[in-house]
C-alpha cells in the first residue's frame, strides 16, 4: 500500500522512499542500479538545475528518449521544480515531433542518443528553441546531462508542490493529425495513488520487482512505474522490448508483476525461450491498450501461471476506468469484458441524449472522477467537447451486462489501436494524399493476431496508374511514424460514401471482421 501521509504528490515518491528504504534499489537497468536515495538526490539536483535555468512553475519540459533511469531523474526533478514533463512519443516522425515541440514550447529539451537526428530536424523550423541537453550520449550543441545535473546542489528545493500543479502532459493522436496534450495534475495522480494500492495489477509489495517494458511516453509505462515506486518496489526497466530479454529478466530478477500490451504477450508466447524459462516468480500480468483474443489469453494463462488483469481507460482518465480482476477472468463469459469500474470512479454507458442505457444496450462510454484530465493543452474547444459536466466522453461504444461488467463494442470515432498505439484514419489519409497515382483513399483497422489491429489503406487510383502497395506504404512512412503507416493496401474502383459524401468506413471494415468481435481494451 502507498503511505499517503508521506506521499501527497508524485514529487514526494523519491523523498518518502529515500527516508523509508534509501539503500534499496529503485531502478535496475542493464545491470546497473539506482537506489531510492540516489534517485532523491539526483532529482533534487535536476530540480535545482532547472530553477537555475529560469524554469518557472507551470513551464513545460520535453524529453525524447527510450526508457532510461535518467527519465525518472528528469521527471521527479521537474515535479520538484513544479514544472510539467511533456514527453514526446519516440516513434514519431520529425514533423510530428516538431508540432509537439511547438505546441508545448518547452524551456528544456532532453534528448537520448538514439534521437539526435530527429530532434535536430524537428527543431529546424521552430521560432523559439529550447535549451538542449543530451540525456544520454554526446552531440555538438547539446549539454551533457551529468555535467549539467551535477553542477547543481543536492538540497531539496522544497517549493511546496500543489495538487493543482500540472505534472505530466502526454500527447495522444489527434483526429485531424494534430496530437493533443493531455494535462494531468498532482490531483489526478493523488487520486490514482489512493486507488492503485487496492487494484489488482497495481498493488505491489515493498521490494517486489516490477517489469517496465511499456514506453515512458505512454500512460501505461508511467502509471506502472509510479505505482511500483510509490509502493517501494524495484523497477526492472527495459530500454527496448525483445521477447528473449524480457523472459531472461523475469527469471533472473524474480519479476513479480508486469504490464504488457497484448502484442507483447503474443510475442512472448511465440518465443522459443519460453519453454526453458522459469516463470514461477510472476504474481500478475496486467494488459490493455489494444484488443486480445480469448485464445491468446487462455494460452498466456496456461504458460505464465499467474493472475491476469485487464485494464480499460484512457490517457485522459490517467489510465483509470475499469479492471477485470484475476478472479473475474475465471467467470464463464467474462473474458470478453473489460471488467468493472475502479472504486470511486464512475463509468456509464450513455445514449445520444446523455441518459444511461439499459443493460445490454450499446451507447457511448463515459468516465467521471478525480482521475479525469484537467484539460487538453491549448485546445479549449476540444477540452469542452471531450469533458462535459465532469464526464469524459471516450468515443468508445459499449454496454453493461446484468452483473455490471463493461463490454467494448466498437469505436465511435473510427480510431485504430495497433500494438497499444492510437492511430486516427484522417491522419494517415492526409499522409497518403499526394502520393503519385492515388486519387482517393480511406484508412481502416483490420484484425491482426499480433497487433490486435493493423492499419489498412483502401486506395482508388487515378486513370492508368499501376497498383503498387509498397510505394503507397513508403510514401506514408516518409511523412508519419512507421506504426501509423498502412501495413497493407487494397485497391478499389470507388469508396462507399453516404449521400453527403462521407466515407462509410464501417462498410469497408465489415468484410475483414466477419466472425470476429471488433473490440478494444
């Protein structure tokens, strides 16, 4: 359980744990360890270095890097300086990263060695450039992180963080290709921490080891990490997910808990090393962020021999919403459900007039509680549209059964979830338009055993153009992140449209989903 008397805000996590268990390893990464005392001291230095750089409360700090212990030094340092960390999705193309930088307008930009080129491309067109710091590696024009950090004192700045402080700004894909910054506050995470210790999949014992494979620009990566550290666990952090390394770490480090995207679960099941790996240390595997088939889930339950917990939520709800507990996984007919609402979180299924639907009737899923985001950064209209009367309207369609279990039916907004990443068709379509030979295009999600869904482009060619799927895919990849680009391309004579000209994506999807339940997690 989390000591909420000692941990009122996220900035208090290293402070409280340094006092309670300073010598214990907080983060284990590639054979190196970072203790709670070191995490507290280093985050103090980062906070003081930020303050010396004129970072004021409410300022944004950006980071573009793969998972690394220094990410936590920067995050907790920013929280102690009452600044807000705005991580950039490491899978974005340079133009997309440039938009996020322009939108967040960070005072400081921390960049990992894998992303110097992308960072420089993204910075090229900015009117105002942030101060550049190399989080790992070296690059001309970027200050070395260690020298920058270690020039600052290790005393706690003690600025008196407030529950109203913006603490984390995670960017989600936008319906028109413009990502939106989800602003989460200390109040959101205070509520998350109050509930997490009582939720299977987030409830850890001190010193238990928690595998972190989800990226730290994703709410699943941050939430599992914050929960693990707040409860005195040890994070076993992976820079990049590979099945063989993940299995080796589970065995060698005695990992007790992990959060895995369904695609990762399938990859582990397919890895030849799983037959020889001892998995007896595992107590729980949480999953979510994209669909999973019952067959894969059953195989995983048999192979890992631990409890499984499914989570449904959004970045806009600080990841909270519903949970399907390990015991509920054993109830006949409930595997397709995403569970029941978290304590003190309201989850409703509403009709177009905002009224609760009867049992079994589909409507839009809405979430209400102190975990709902404060706002979208610089998006007042989108904020007002998404959060109304305290309800977060998810854009997902679903229904409740007679036992109060929620089932996801479809998406109201055509969003595609592939490998845990959100992809909006309009963004991909905008990237494909202009490709030589393309007259019209619609993008849909189709079933994928590995990713849950895959992006497919349905293309109408100009007269006399030759069908060439790879050229369409390559064109898209040069303009948007690789995971957003289509995995396959179909060519048709015309797209189905309604009388007003809107593409009927549901009609395009229908043949690919015959015999399947299109769902999200």
